[in-house]
């Protein structure tokens, strides 16, 4: 109690911050959980309906199809977040010159300053069927038969969204994995070199096992970001053609702001939260390195 009294000024200074966090983060989240069990539209008061929203969701064709799209997008996002950044991090880590490491590392990180929406819009114009860089490049190479409306073809629209950001060297994932490589003891690396261990063998048996915590962090962040993100789909295709590129978060957005079905949208949000929570818990339990056991 005496320690609490001595620190009362600190607690008073922290109080506004905690009040704002509760008001703008915790209250909306708890309100969303409550309204997931209600029917609530802009012109009506909310009315408790129990599990009706979730039962309806099980037969909603938009949700069922969008969950498959989301699964494919999430797998692709994880592959993009793990493989290219790890390869680049390993190549830069293998350089002997510290100055070369510094400048190449900087070049990989600089794209972070570009807003994500700018990148999405750039790719939107690349896919333009008339003057887009992709189709014009195909014409220049004599491959006119491969031209198509990439975002207007149900067979290619989802793949076009996956390809956004090529060559997929995510700056955050790169920094996390590169920092993990730098945290590996130099004695282990030197011992491997003295023993004549090849680079591939060292990567497979030393680097990857010791980077499990970093891989786990990247996977969880990618899982959260991929399921929550609907901006790229909204801008690129709006969920079309048809509903071939719909994702649950986009359907939740439309239910909220276009149809004013706030209760059903809250139910979709709660479902996405449970998916993220379950996925993150599984990753934490299943991905453990020998160092952590």
C-alpha cells in the first residue's frame, strides 16, 4: 500500500491513457461481441436473437465461398512472408562486407515508407486490360494470346491479387528474420565453417531450427493481417467478378456500411476473431524450437 501511495502520481498520469484505450479499443470490441447475438440495424434498437446470426452465417453462400478464398489468400500470404524474405536475409547475412550488408539491408527496408494503398493502386494499373504494363509486356514479347482482363476473369482474379507486391520481400518479415540470423552465436557459425559444413546444410540444420521463434512471429502477424485485410480486394475487384474474390472481412464491411446489418456484421467479426485466436494458439503450441523446449 505504501508503494502504491508513493507511485500515485505515476498512476494518475497513466490514467488518461488507460481510459482512452478502454474507450476506443476494449469497449468497441466488447460491444461487438454483445451485438453479434442481436439483430441491429441503423433505424432500430438492437434485439437479442441468440445464435441466429451464426446459424444464418452457416448457410450464407458469400461467407462459405469467401472462407475458401481467405484460406487460399492466407496460405499464399504466409508463403510470401516467409520464403522470399528469408532467402534475401540469408544472402545478405552471408556477405562479408559490413558496408554491403548495410546498404542492401537499407534497400530492402526503404519500401516500408510507401503506403500500402499506393502499392495496391500501382498494381491495379499494371493489370489494366488496355494500357496495363502486364498486357503491354506480353504484346511486346509476342504473347498476345496470353492477354486478358486479369481482374475481370474469375479464373485469374484471385491469383492476380496474390501476385500483388512481387517479388514479395516484405520489409517487416525481412527485418525479423535478419535480426534472428544476427542473434545466432558467431561461435556456432564459425564451428560449422571449420567442420566444413556446406551453406545449405548450415541453413537447414542450424539457421532454420534457431529461427523458429522468428518464423512463428511472422506467421502469427501474417495470419492476423491477412484475415483482417480487405483493402486490396475492395480496391482491386470489389469482391468480383461475381463473388470469386470475396473475403469475410469485405463481406463484414459491406454488411456494416452498405446494408446496415450491424448485428450480422458483428457476428462475422467475432467469427474472424475466433479463427485468428485458434490459429495463433495452434502456431504457438506446435512451433517450438529445441532451444525453447
